[in-house]
C-alpha cells in the first residue's frame, strides 16, 4: 500500500467515518519497500489539494520519514522540483508491504500483507 | 472546417458518445454535423472542428474510429461530389503541388471492381496534382468514400439493393485513430485474465468515457482482474482498484509467484508507474474517506450471473459474536473470512451512484456497466441521482441479453439534474441471489 492510498482511506466502520480520531489509520509494525517510478509532477500537483496534510504528517512520522513542513506546499512552492520529488517519493514510491493499520477511534486493526490491505469487517462491525 | 471521421463498424451506439468524450478530454470544440442516427450503422460521421490540429488531437485518443480526413466534398452521386470538391477546395489545389500522393477508395456495404476504382480515382484529375504517386506512406492521401444501402437496411425498409452508392465523399487524410491499442491490450496476449475480464476494446472505450488522462486518479471498486485499471492507465491515469474477493486481483494462492495478478499486467505493458494500489474492500463498507478524491470511477459490478454479488454481513442479518481462540479474537486470526451475504441489483447501483457523488471531484466521471434482459431493451430506465448528469447510455446486444454503459458527470455544487425519468425499481424482497436479482433469474431461465 502506497502512502497516498493511506491518505485516502479511513476506518471502514460506518460510525468511524465521521470521527476525526479515526483518520489517519495508524501504522504498526510497518515494513517498507521503496520502488522507483517515473517522476510524475503533473500528478502530484493535481492530487496535492486532495491530500489531508495533517494526516500525511502523522503517517510520515509513523513511517520514520523526516518531518514534513507544517503547511501544505502551495502556489510557487510547487514550482520547486525538489519539493515535488520529495512528495513523489513519499506518496508514490513508498510502499508498506507488511504491518497493521489501526483505527484511533474503534481500535479495529486492518492487516497489510504483501502490500495489500484488507478492509473487510466481521459481522458485528458491519 | 468540416472533417470526416470514419467510425469503426462495431459497438455502434458507443461511437458518437466516445468522440464527444474525447473532445471534452482533449479540449477541442466538436460539432456533429451529420451522422446516421436512425440506423446507427454507417461509419461516416461528419464533424466540425477548428483545424487539422484539433482533428489530430481528437482522433489520437479515439478507439471506435478508424481515421479522420478533412472533408473535401460530398454528394449523392459523383457529379454532385465533383461540383462540391471544386467549390470547396479549388483555391487550395496549388498548395498540394509536388507532394507525393495517393488515392484510396473505400465502400460501405458495397464494392467496386478494380477497373471501376481506377476510373473513379482518375475522375479527380481536375485537381491537377503534380506530385508523384506514392502508394506507400504517401505524405498526401485522399480517400474516396462510398455508402451503399446495406442488406440489413434493405430488408428492414423493403427496398432493393442498388448498384450505385447513395452517398459519396472525398477526404484528405489527416491521421489514424488509437485503434492499435486494441491489439496491444488483447486479452489473448495478457498475462492475467479471468472469464469475466472485459475485452480490450470496450475497456479502452470505457476509460475514454471516464476521461482517463495523465495526472488523474481513477478507481474501480469491483476491480476483478483489472481490465479497466490497465485501460485507464494506458491513457496515463493512475489507477486504484478494490474487490471484496482479493483472489480476483492478487491471483490464486496456488499460483503465487507466477505473475498471475493485476500488477503483473501493469509490468507486462510497461505502465507500472501508473499503478497506485489494489486493496480488499466492500463498496457498502468502503474505507475511502468521504472527500472528493477521485477524477473518475469506472466499473462493471458483478451482477450475479457468473459472479454473484455479495457484500459484508450475514444472510439472516444476525450478528456473529466474536470469540477468542488461543488468546486471539477469531477475526484477527490468519485465514479468517468475514461472512458475506447476497445483495440486490438495484441496491448496488444506488450505492455506486451515492459513492460517486461523495467521492468524485466536480465534473469527475462515473462509468458503470449494467446488464439488462431483452424485454428491458426498449424502455430502459437509467439509474439517476440529482448530483449526477447522465452523459451517455450505450448498449451492446447479445443473443438473449444486452449490457449498457452508462456515463455520468458529477455536477458542481449548486447544479442538479432532472431525475424524474430515472430508474425507480426496488429490489425484490428476499435473501438468496436469485430472489434478489431479477436479471440473474431471467438470464438463468435461458441457460
């Protein structure tokens, strides 16, 4: 699972969808793999407005990345190639292969295996 | 300026909607000047475009067309055609002097002998082209296009076939379409497929309807073997897919390490940089947060003939209380499979529309396939939502059923669409797949 996907998902439990403490899900025992991909600045510029920056800072911190700036790069900051490259590396090239994602609201755990997260729920959480 | 798009002779009702979608996508103004909407058979579609550059842009992304030419003239017979060619282009003939050129002749529902072809081509000699004839890759190419009354139309209208075409056109060739991609993505040559994989041609068309393009995120919530992901990523979009059954996208356990999964297909086509993720989830309990995250949603929900439609929950609605086994909650133990229940046909469509409204950016697109039995063929009610505009509905017929591709646009806040003609069917009451799914019941009755 890429970091961008982690920023798009929260807990599958319906009651958690509206709870601020459910997002972002927290990584535990995460095993990372870096994968080199074509640099796609156009994509980063397009999706950056959809990224929840606070949540991304939490995730980056949990995965052991250096601290991200306090506010989301906007406007002229996006003309800086290094800024875009750093974001590309974090959002697209960083993959969590194994580990768990835990909801801060209901404490439910989602397992990540071979890069694939499982968001299915047992019947008492549906 | 007028141009002639030579459409592919298949998937007729998808062709003009695809051209319109591509025009939106590449940002050119397209006006359909003439198209045989009545029988939907003729490959000839005359359009108005700003210039050759716009024509090139349009055709470069179109799957259901062969090529585009600048229209030099048209008529119901050759005398009319020649008069029209002279009127439209005589002041430009000198511009094409000394350029190597060729003429080709193409007939729809009719053909000519070789001698007659030569005679027809020679009849254009008044254009006075001075360049040498070059048959292979000529820089300047003209296409004479004829349209006859075809057999289906002749029998439907009770008219007899005629030996002369009813319409003739002359076009100056501009560019070929993107049809080559169909061969590249042919399922026969794809590493990982299943019986329900959508064929390359319709996957690419669906991706066009969803306006897949570089910089965008597209998502398939019923991803299966990932045909739509691959097609959308071919056009440069980054794609995300999920399925309630992870075996569909990551392959069977016994075939592990054999490259039988969706990601392997991205590797095969050299588009791995466009692969975002696949994950296991159920649309009725989606983990995607409620925000405008997606540029497009592209899907063919499993309606329950080959693949039963299931969602999380128990058949009888009773909760199975968690138990602890060897100190671990049963649902955290390896190999745990959550209970699933059959789900209704109409319900999932409504869920997809609601999800699209929550998740698409303004003007983002939803493309959704839906099967119908032939008794629904005439008056087909389309599922609608006030925040979605129905852009197009195209249909592909089979012997005893049909399937439709519905394309919607997420309206920006403050705009609503009229949904009074929308589908209002409710699911039948019931628990089993057959009870819930009228389509499955009707189709299985034929099998």
